[in-house]
């Protein structure tokens, strides 16, 4: 879950009025952040691996506000090296 002190996501034009008009009207201060990802361990030696991954994050209010514009927030990539016991 995600909470912000202003309605998110902001959309539209004009000045910000956090009560009933402006870019955040109809949105919500409460949002959800469903995520999905994929990764792989590539073993370069016994018990040692090169790790690659990708993760996508979406922000949505699940229609808690009057509107639910949703935002594809980011795609994250990771690279690592692991020693396994």
C-alpha cells in the first residue's frame, strides 16, 4: 500500500486544489503498488552466480477515488553476484 499527503496521481491542468478540483481531483491518497518481476541466476562457478533481474511497478487506487487513472511507475533492473553455501 502507498499513502501520500496529497491525492495521487495528479492529472489535468490548472492550479492544485487538494479538496475538490485541480490535477488530483477524484484521485485518492491511498494507492496500491502491484509489482511483478523476473530474474535468473547464471552459475559461473560451483556455488557462485551472476544474478540478473527486472521488476515493474504499477500504482493504482483500485477505484477508491472518483477516478482511477493508474500510473506505470517504473521498471527496475538489477545485477548482482552471489556466493552460495
